[in-house]
C-alpha cells in the first residue's frame, strides 16, 4: 500500500484511498456503462493519465478559484428551516479587496480585444455596467451587449443563475472553503434529496424509498433514454457529493480544532454491495456516467474558447495568457478521448415530441437547481449550487451544437455565450469528479488479481 500513498499525493486523496481500500466493492466496478459504448477501464486510464495531471493547476488559477454566489436566497418551495448554526457549515466570503480587479468588473470582460484596451485599473473599475468594456464603444454596441445578456438569461438555461450584481452575492475562494461533511443532517437535509428524487426526477417506478432513492430495484422500470440519462446524472451527482462527504467527514468537533477524516461505515452504508444488496456498484457507475457527460460537454465547448478575442480576464495579462493556455491544453486532451457519449441519440424522435421532452428535461433540472437554495448548511449549499450549475452548463453546451458551430470568429455571439459564473462552475464541477475517479482507478489497479508488477505512474509529476 506504500505505493498507493506515494501516488495519491494530497491528504484528501490519501484519506479517500484508505476509505476505499477497506471496501470489497471496487473489483466489481468494471465493464461497459449502460446507454453508451464506453467501458470504465478506458475512462480510468484517460482520466488518470490525461485529465488528472492538468485539472488541479487549472482550478488553482485566479480566474477559477473565485466564485460569486448568493447563499442568502430564500427557499422557493417551503418555509425556510433556517441556516445551520454549526460553525463548520459556515462559508468565509472573500473580501473584495482580494478579488482581482478584472473579475470584479463584470461578466463581459472575457472579450480580450475590448478589455485589453483598458490598461489602467481605474478605467476597469469605472466600467461597472458593462464589465471592463472600453467606454468609447458606441451606444449601439452597448445595447447589443445588454440585449445578448437578456437573451442569455432567458434562453436555454438549465439552471437558475444567481444575480451576480445582487448585494447579497459574495465572492468565495473555493480553495479555502473545501467540500466536506460538516455535521449538517436530519429532516432538513433529507427533505432536499427527497424533493429532488420524488418530485423533480424521472425515476423507475421500482424506486420506492424517497430518502434512499437508489435502493435495490425490483425491476428496471420503463424509462426512455432521455429520462434514464436524467436519472443517472442526478444519481451520479448524488454519489459524488456523498463520496466527498464520506472522505472528509467531521469525526470530532472537540474544543480545539475539528478532526476530519474518512467515515468508513458511512461509505459502506451507501456503496458497499453487502450493505446495498449490490446497488452500490450501480451508484458508482452513475458517477462514471456523469463524468462522461461532462467530459463530452467540455470537448464540445472548446471552439468557444479557441477564438482569439475570448480571454479569461482577471486584469493580469500574464496570468490571463497562462490560464487560457492551460485551458486550451485541457480542452485538447478532452477532445482526444475516443469514446465520447453520443448526445445526438437523445431527443431524436418526432420533432414535436422531442422538443416537448427536451423542455421537460430542462425545466426539471432547472427546478433542481432552485432546490439547492433550500439547503440549510451554507457550505453544502455552496458546493451543491456550484456542482448543479456545472452540470447544467454542461447540458446547455451539449444541446447547443448548432449555435456553437455557427460562432462568429471575431465577435461575440447572440446565439450562444457563457457567463463567468457558468465557466467557473463547469470547470470546478468537473474538477470534483476527477480525483474521485483517479482514486477509484488506482484502487482497482491494486485490488485486481492480475495486477502487473509496475504501477502506472505516467503523467503524475
């Protein structure tokens, strides 16, 4: 096992590995995933050697580490239970003085030919209404930007986006507010997942326990591909959140510093085949399916960022160039995956029925994003909103193929655009999946009877 610890280089991954090594379920996690032509082993190899080495460098860049979010929005579906009073539930907002000026200036500053004309920081701060856009832009251009913003807010969103201009919205440093179990539990927490599965999720009729929606089914039920995909995405998201919480569990509050570590019993209760009558493996396969969907979206959105004028603007030209270079390298890796999910198989029936089903799919997911405002723990709400928005952005990309293909090379597009909030959520949401699969892949490596003598350490420096 010493080799495992040397490979899993962060404390969080080491603790997760310890947790996983004690479970007998992972040797069963092999083979082809349902509803696609991709096998788990191929995903593991690709993730561990191609994706994992790049994602951490990317999400640590200034553009991706600061996320603006409103954690004070009221729950739209039931009377607010109030916020969790446990100290570890709290989120530490980042003082605006520490936020790069280009990020503070607004969402439209990603257009570098415009923003780079403002070399003075004061000019950037004065351009509040339209980000860091040159004040010499014509009134027509300003109106066009505003029109595109309205269009973007009204069309094709799979998530309820926070108003980043709201005084209740704060910048959060994601590196200083890690996802972990905080002690938040009970009726309030269960009510959220119950509402997601029972009221907003397409699910097999055989799933009959609302608070444990992935219990062993009596049969597969009858769901079309689109509804199966929806259910598996929500299941995969749920599995991802649960594994992170189990790996970083609040073991002891104490009088001094809180003690965090893996909760093996909690993990086994949710994923061990012996505890779940074999259902734990299905839940983990849905995690892989979620990874596959988001990977496909990242590979498809690459042309949006390939355009020379699109810039990940923070106000620091050197930082911005390095960040975009890292991002484009990352996209090149995602495009190289040979077994992408084929989203064209969805909504491919009769035109009217397909359109109706797609809109139902979108509205169901949008409703789930709104439920995240009902989570009582601020830290849980933060990561729930971010990961839900990341998946929603991935879905928006997958079903905007025509708009992405028709992107103008030298100007913004009215047909398809992404806010900085969406971009940050997309990369960080996917970033939550990568270390999970990385850990699982190496555990499989070391628990497979035919393990070769030399472990695969390529690409980990």
